C-alpha cells in the first residue's frame, strides 16, 4: 500500500511540474494583414518561441506579399483560438 501511495505522489508531482513548465514558456503567433484597414483578411504565418522571431517572420511575409505600407502585422502572445494574452508589434 505504501508503494502505491508513493507512486501516486510521484505521478502527481510529475504532472504538476510538467504543467508548470508548459505555463512558463511563451509562444507568439504571427498574424499578417495584407490591408491594414481590412482586419477580416488575415494570414496566419506561424507560431514562434520568441517575439523577435515572430517579428522577423511577419516582416518577411509582408515583403513576400509585396503590399508595401498597406499591410501590417501583429504578434500575439500565448494565443488560443485567436484569443491572445497580449498583442505586440
């Protein structure tokens, strides 16, 4: 019985540590707007582990789309179903 209790404690602690590790790592989703006045037209570029990588990919996508100053982008932090903790440029 004691072995079972120790195993359950170990599993619970492992699960808690894994959950805490997942919470501490931020992700940044890149959303590009070919026309900054038409926010319904969104291009999802990808998810990145740093804000700087998100910015670089966003700017590269805008250049690829050749929209000049008509386009814009946003990097959303820790997004889930298009709802982000914060949004930065």
